[in-house]
């Protein structure tokens, strides 16, 4: 159907970014009660998303070792390997990876932490630093 210059414009659906789609797929998988098909994931995310797009996202997540798949008949079923904390960490990494000045983003994040969260982060960083000591 042709659009007239002065005719009403139909709203165009908002395009989702790859990171957002991955997070939505992971959230759907995390809410599943066992392995599920790509069609199940597509239905949970929204019908406007093409099946091939869901398969592409699942394959990317498989390469990142965030999901697993197993054969079920002639197709696959998928399962998230991350828990809620892992999913939140993945989303945080996605945001950080999308920024050009990582130091500024991390510095800004740290300055907004509560005293308790800052103490917890320092403890976790201390534990991580103690786990792998650099060679002299």
C-alpha cells in the first residue's frame, strides 16, 4: 500500500538490539521448566520476531556457552546454563562492552554504589585477586 506524503504514518515497530534480544531469549529460557524448542522461545518473546532470528540468537548464545541444546527428534531443544545472577551479569557485561570508555563507565558505576555494596565489591575483588596470584 502506497503512502501519501500527507497521509497518516503507521508506527514502525521498534528494532531491538542484539544484546536486548539475547537477554530476552535468556529470560524466556530461564523461566522454562526444562528444555524448550525455538518455537516456544519465539512465542514467549513475541510473535513479531522471525523464527530464523530466534535460531540465530540461540546459536550465538550456544557459541558463548550460555545455553545448551540437545537433539529432540529432528530438531533441538534449548536450556539456559545461567542462573538469575549469571543473566544479570551477562546484561551488565553487554552494557559495558557497548561503551567506548570502560574506565569512565566503571568509575561512574562504583561512585553510585552504597557503602555496603562497595564493601561487598571490594571483598569479591580481593577474593578474585587472591585466587590467581601473579608470578614474580
